[in-house]
C-alpha cells in the first residue's frame, strides 16, 4: 500500500496537468453545438483509462456516450471478490454568463492552490481522483482487494436520460456490492464528509391564461383579471410567515431527524454571519424551528425558479398580459414521494386559482429522496478512509441537492451508494469561476486508494 501512496505523491504534478487537459473540453451537455466536444471528451476518458491499465469502451446512447471501464480481473478460479462501481460524469454546466469569469472557462488556470475552469470540480476533478488512485495500484503492481467498474456518463447535467436504460441493458456486468460517487462536497478541507442523504425533487410549470390577447391597460384594465397579479397572489399564499409550505398534506410523510442525526449536524462548522455574507442577502430566512444547516438539507422546500409575464423589453408597454407563467420545484426529504407531492401541490393551486383565469399545469422531472444508514459497515469503512487521507475526523452530511441516478443504482442494481464528495462550498459549481482545490484533489486520490482496502475488509 505504501508503494501506491508514494506513486501518488511522485506523480502529483502530472495528475494536475492531466486534469487541465480534461477540463479543456467544452463538454456542455445542455447545448447541441457541443455534441462533438462531448464525444471527444468521452474518447479522451476511454484513452486515459486504457493508458492506466483498465479495459475501457465507449457506449453510444440516444444522447451522449457512456464510458465503461474495468480493472483487470484475476485469472483462474477464485472465491468471489468484492465488486464496486465508481460513478462520475464528464459533462459540465453551461459556462454563461462569460463576462463574469475572471479567466476563460475552458482554459484552465491555477491560482494559488486552486484550478479554475468549468467542470474542474463538477465533476471532472472528482472522478479523475478515483482513476488516479487505481492507476497507482496498477502501475506499482499492487494487488487490488476488489474488482472495480467505472461508469462515467455525459448527461448528468441534463438529467441522466440515457443512464437508466444503460444500467438495465448492462445489469449483469455492472452487478456490484456498492456504488461509490464523488459528486458532492465537504464543509472545509478539515471536515471531509460522507453524505448519507440527498433531497429528492419534483418540478412543474404553471401557466395562468387570462384574455385571449394582451390588452390595452387603459381601455380594458379594471374589467378583466390580470393573470400576472393573480399568479403572484397565488404564489404568495404558498408559504406562511414562519417559512412553512401551506399546501395541505405537504409535511405528512416527512420523517423527523433522529437525535443522532441532529448531534452529528451540530458538529458541522457554520457561521451564520459568514454564510449570510457569502450569499449576499441582508438576512437569512427559513422554516422556523430549524437551523440553517437543517433547513437547506433536511427539510422540504417549495421554490419559485422562474416567473414571467407580459412585456420584458426596454421602456414601458401598458398592457394587461394574456398569460403569466411560473416554474416551481419542491425539494423532498424521506419519506416524501414526488408524484404524491406533485398531486397535492397541483390540487391546492387549482383550489386557490380564481375563476377569472384558467390554470394549466405541466409536470417536469422528479426524483425520490435518498438516505443510507451512516452506521452501516460500508459507511464506517468510508469514514475510516476519509480520516486516513485527510488526517482529521470526518463528518456526516445530508445534502440539499439531488442526484437522481442514486435511486436508479438502488432500484436497478440493488446497490447502495456511498457519497464521498471532494468539492468545497466556494468551488462555484454551476456558477462563473468554478474551481477545484488541488489539495482536495490530492487527498481525494489518497482517500480513493485507502477506500478499496477498507471496503473490501468491511
């Protein structure tokens, strides 16, 4: 094992250079003009995997290709070895707005101990850390105590549309004891984290239709309801002064946090004033009776993501708009169910919609919340690997975001996921000036190297 760690140290500079090569691909899955960039990036991953000693292949889908790579399997008859799957994605978020970047998003730049570039943290740096750990085993001829399969996809940022079909199609060769994912985060480099829960999500779009066309607000205003005004009044009624969602039944299935979970959450570093300053808000707001950490990770929410109606151009246009539209998402926690919550919200919206306008609702994507026991043997093995690599006591987290594919891993492969994120809160994932802390990159490789020893023995 020492040879593996020595190899990682010796090749540290080269690994950073290879991460720069990886980040240079503008692999933006949401934008059709980058289709060839995604294909080229996927091929780079295949070539890289083969170069470090893995068997790798490119699998075409209706969307962007999936990379499948496997460690060499021992020859001859042997007792069944533990098998684990490592998941990551090579696609990235759109970089716009370009004017807010301090350096071009696809020209990696190192400043201090951080590498700036779109995708450096989400998720290229994190999945490359796992590949580098396996390279260290293979190049030093150090036996791996388990079999590993890598699945690196190109559609995570647009909903992983092709991955579920791929899992079903390749179910036999993807069979594993557990899935390891580094696509989450940690509070600080001194607080490496195992994320044991994710919020689910359900999205929908609501349109209120008023008059058959935009009307002159002077001639017709006052005789017809304004759909923009009606929609705002409806939206305002969806939460009360204590930050609670007013939809009947919304909280019925919510499981309360255990005393153990609240104790673990209290260990997390948090400064309300620094958090407020980081967000750029005059004051924090959330559901009464819960800490900000609990509000953003362990409690359900209902948010307006976009609101539009009427004239949006320069100057004034005095109209009563014909329609108004809102995009809504709810973040869900165990044991809330996406379809059930959607039905509850839609039923409530129809009930409070005034008869002077017509309501239309279009459903969107959804994912169930995810939680795994932080006290399970594999979770404890992961915590030991984090402690060894980072040299400090790890923490347990619930993340406020959603990774829908973890539920597919559970349903299709029957495997739980261990979420071992390497990103920091200020890495600006999905924002301009995304970066990746290179110390987290290095220690992430050590964590991944130690992880297989710990998991195989668990």
